[in-house]
């Protein structure tokens, strides 16, 4: 009897160590898990997969470029500046938790004065006095501004349910199922309408949409108000106060998550995935695995896995990975945007203010105009806060970041700047070309193959990738151990209330 009790005790200890006690069976954990891509989606996935599957499951993360993906910096005269994803919303709870747990720090926001330029003149110029801005907003656009903030806040209140769902380990097999659980048919309809249509139906004036909403879409997504209504609302949330970034650059979160996950980083390009059937050592039965083929500096190689998580967009021009099955709804190319960093003096006469000019704007957004060759221009500060250096040095020319659909020519630089020194640029396929009605790719590409970037068709942002990564980690865990009562549950909001 004592021997049996000891055996049971050691079995429970092993079960706890492997993280499978909550399962209904005694299926062993996966022998190996692959994650393709080491941006915020891939490194978040490695972090969450480690939490769910335990410390003993090997995790390989493949990355052909730098860890961080579309979170990257450029260096000008010894300082680094955000060239990719730049700001984080105060309600982005996963990003906040990452920063806290990794021992990182938030970078304080810098103040800016914003102007809206229509290609000929400014339709709005922000003042350093709040009361003046308030008078201007009401004078030009009535109550559209306060109504917009309430409209976005209502959307955020519903969207925040996702954190409660994930804390309770609920997951979804599709982006549509997730959005439906958060905001019902309202959220799903926004995928099928433009933000222009969505806001008009909500009672916002066309003048407000053209002059105030369009510039926000252009600076955040390089596209106008023809993008879908859901990503449009996410973009407007980025106008809120309290936006922040990570000291040292947002990319350091990815490096930290990779380290915390204890995953093995493989610097190489994944070329294809194949299905393999391998006989068991006992000679009885077989196991179904996936083989990942990849190239490194040492040549071609391959490894086999039970689970694969794809954390890089599979759209045209983004990835050439071949699968033994078709991947629907990933044919549309991603939108190109160019971030150009210029240390110099802005040409204020270009914006209709000849010298001597009192224009003090430090960020200029633009309305839709086919003659404009840029989307926005603004002063940026280094990603690393130095105690002995002010965020902005008035004695020297500032560094400006210009967003444009194509690389700037010397002639265009001459139009924007009276003089300039260093110039560096980064060309991105940064986010999807949004064309509602949207066709959202599946989260489950095949049995035990998951796609994090599916969520980007709804909205592309750091926190969206982190949310998708946790959803995939939960889903992979539940499906591996056949825990179906945590997948695609109906009436989750009411269910969670009853559990509390």
C-alpha cells in the first residue's frame, strides 16, 4: 500500500511539473514547439507557450532578421529613434505587464503641438493653452470631439473584456469569434464597413471626419478613412492621453520575452513546412509531426515539431513559406510606408508661413490630397532617456520623422527642409492594406498549426499581436489536451460574471 501511495505521489509531482494536471487525460506534453517570427507576436507567443506548457518543452523560435521584427530603431549621431511601432496605449495591459515583469521602464511622453494641413493651409493649429484648444474644437466642429472620445471609450470598455477572458483561460479558433465575444455583431459589422461609413452612421459630420479623423488614419496606418471601422476605432484610441513607450526602444520587450521564455533562437529563413509520419519506438502505431525546413548561414537544415505557431504575415511579399495545404485570405499585399529621419530645419514657408514665422508646431498631420508626397512630419526624441541630456536640445536642430508612401527624393527633402544634415530611412511593409469587407485569415491553419497575424486584418498594433499570441498559446494548449470547454464558448461575459 505504501509503495502505491509513493507511486501516486511521484505521478502527481511529474504531472504538475509538466503542466498537464488540469487535462482530462494523461497525454504527455509536446516533444517540441516551433514559432516562426521573433517580433512582438512571436516572442509573446514563446512567453505564453512557456507558461502554459511548462519548463520541459523545447521551444524553437525562427527569425531571419533582427529580433523585434517591425519594432526597430535607427541611429542618428549616436542616438536611436523608433522606426517601427512607436507608442503604447495606457490600457494595453499585456505590454504593461511585460515591461513590469522584465524589469524595464516606461519612457515619459514628450509634449507636442499638432497642426492639420490640407495641402494648402492649416485647418487646425493646436495651442499650448488648453482653453484655446477647447474653444477652437467647439467652434470648428461642435460636439464632435467629445462625442468621438465617448465613442472610442465605449468601444474600449467592451474590448477590455478580452483580458478577463484570457485570465480565465478562454480561447477562440477565429478572430471573428473573439470579436463577437467582445462586442457582438457591432464589432463584426465594423470589419465590413469603412471607418468613414461607420462614423457617419454614428452621427459624426463629414467635415470632422475629413479634417480630424483622416489625418489620424494617415499617420497611424498610411491610409485614409476607407480602412475598416474596427481598425479605425483602434487608430483613434491612439489619440488618447497617456501614450507611452519603452525606455531603450520598444524592441527590447521582444528581446526580454525571448530570454524569459528560455526559447532557442534559430537565425534562419523558414522555406517550407512538410507533414511527416514517424513510427513509434515501440513499433506500435505512429506519430504525426511537422517538419520545418530552413536556411541558415551554415546551409540547409530541418527540424520536426508537434506544434507550429506562425508569427509572421503570410501575405504576398511578406513570406515565401510553402505549406502542404492552401492558406486562404492571405493574398493581399501589406501596405508600404517609409519612415525618414532628418536632422534639420523645417521649411515653414512650405506650409504657408514665410520667414519670420511664428509657427511653433512640432507635429504636422495631413488630410487626403493627391499632391501631398508625405503623410505626416514630426519631431522625435531618442528612445533612451539620458539623465545628463534634455529630451529636446533647443541649441541644435531637432530630428524629424517623415512618413511617406515612397522614399523621399532630394527635391522633396529640399521642399520640407531649409537645411539638413543626417538622413536615414526605413521602408516597411508595415500593416495590411485595409479594404472592407475584410476576409480574415483563419487562426487555425491546419491541425496544430496556428496563425498569430490573422488578427492584423482586424487591427495591426503591438497589443493586438500580444493578445493574439496569448489566444494561440491557450488554444494550442487546450486542443493538445482536448480541453474543449475553454474554446469558443458562447455568452462568455455572462459566464465570467457567474464564475466571479
